C-alpha cells in the first residue's frame, strides 16, 4: 500500500526556505490545525529569525488552506533576530479553544547561552535594561523606580521611540532598551479554529524559576485530562536548563498545567527531582550528562493517570517513561522501554480507539544511531508493551506529531529529512499498521 504524502509546510506556501517542528490538533468542528516553525535565515535553531505559522484543513487533511502567521518576530540576520521556536498545541473542547505555547528568545540567544532568570516581575511585567539600569514595561508604558518615563514609547513588536526618535527594538542588538537575554515561555490561543490568534502572553513569571536559564515547549501537543480527579486540567510538556555556563546543558523536563481553562498556569516537578541514578538521588539543578531528560509527550491512562514519554541522554538509547497519579504535579516509576529505540530525538504519542478499546499510538525515529526510519507502533496497555509496528518512512526521519482522526485513522505530520525544507502529512489506519 502506497501512502498518499502531502507537503503542508514549504517555501511555496510561506515566506522562508526552512520549516521545522510539527504540531497538529483537531477541533470538534473537524478542523485540523497544523503548526510549525518558519525559519528564515537557516534551518538551525535560535539564534535565528523564527516565526510561528499554521495551516488549516476542513476536510480531514485532504486539502490545506493558506498559511497564517500566528507570531511574527523581528530581525534581518540569523544572529540579530528574535525567535519563537518549537510549537506545542492543545485543544480544550469545553471552551472550543486552541492553545499554543512556544519559546521566545531575543537576538543572539539560544538554548546554550540563555541567562538565568525570568525577565519579569511578580505581576508579569517585562523588565527592560539600559546597561545595568532596569526599567519595567507595564501596559505599554515604561517605568523606572515606579515612575513613568515618558521619554520612551514601546510598540507591540518591540520597536522603541526615545524622545520621539527611533531607538531600535528591545528584542534586537540595536535596542536602546533590551529584554533579559534569556528564554521566555509564551502562550497564545485561538477561538475560531486557528483563523486568528490572541496577542501572546509571557508565562515566565508563573512557571519559570530564577535558577532556570532555557525554558521551552515539548514540542508537539499537550492534552486535556478526560477522567478522574483532575478532569478538565490542561497540560503542556516543557523542559528547562539549570546551568548558565555557555555550552553546558543540565536539562530536565516536566509539565505545566491549568485548572481554569488557560487563565493561569503552574509547573509540576520534574521526574529528575524524584528518580535515582543507581542508589543516588538525581539533583535537577546539577545533572550528569546522561541524566538529562528533555523533549516529551504524554498520554492519559486509566482513571486520569498520566504517562510521560521522554527523549533522554542515557547511553541505553531507549525512550524513557514516568507516571503521575496527581495530574502531573509529581512523577514516579521512571524507566526505559526496551521496545522504543531512540537516537536522542523527539517522539510523539497519542491515544485512539480500536473497536471500542483504548489504543496508544507511538511514533519516532526508531534508530539508535541516526535520525532515520519512522516507525509507528500500537499498544493496548498504554505504552507498556507494543503489539504492532510499521515502518512508514524509510531513511531520514526527524520530528513528528500525530492527531487522531477517528474511524481508525491517524494523521501524521512529520519532518521527512534533515534538510528541513518541508513538513509532510500522511494518513495511516490502524489496519495498515497491523499488516505484517
């Protein structure tokens, strides 16, 4: 059986040469909303100009509409541009709202050189700096020592006017004022199936600690808990760095969650705050390189129990899992799944239904040495064991995201190679995966 592969993100549909990091959800109206990074000056991560873009399908992925810009960053070169990197979406059916989180960084800043700190005050107002002098941006106005400095005017995109004259942009190297050179977790939402999106909101003051430098999304998708004590809770996977020294990473993951339909967010603790390396507890503020756990995705199991599937740096080269009984606040039972090889790369996992029974669908680059061979697998015990597997993309295969389409069908959005020029979409059925 030949799969019908469509190109969803590419230069012919957008404004850049490179597209990365797929995310896709389905609304109750049946609309598919696919998101990606639009990377302008290279395929690389930040530093780079990276915008957030989406495309929509109203016929279950048969055709796709025009590209829509969700978040537009600024800058004219890869080293002097701001970024909105790594989308992760979830859909809250109860409010008919799509949420998307991503990581924003100012020019020159990426995962390796983000400074520690939130860059915000306790009320969520952004700090802006002129040398060591610290200002606060509140409701579009600039304050110093509690008093408004009327010499400054700040536009929504970060452009600065100082005494009526252009003074650069606080996200770029030319800004008279600059935001803290760190990573910021932002959230935006759509209430019309992805056609329009709200002004992004900075979540650092709610979910980031001052000892963290980098903070980023899953990426992929989040979930809404359907059963149990935490029914209705919105949950996004994130990860963070606790080391500031350049090129030294101490990465751990966790989730953020909301019990008020996305108005406020809290952060759970990391599996790295409860697991052990042999007999020794792991300290998430000071990690051995092999203890790092990073990009993750999660599913809901029986009675609202959650399971996290994690990219990790163990020499075992296997996907790790952990379980939460309290809606993502804490995690336990950290282990590696021998059926899930990984090359230290992102994975995706969702739940579906097979003849009235829950089925867990897992997909990743199933190779221990390179980003290649996209294998999709089926489990009937929430990812403990996998009864079926199918190679759906031979050769290079990188990041991916899946969406349950109903009637035994799965939509797969994926990066087909390491050139990162296109993101593809294909539909597969449970029956197809079960063959051979």
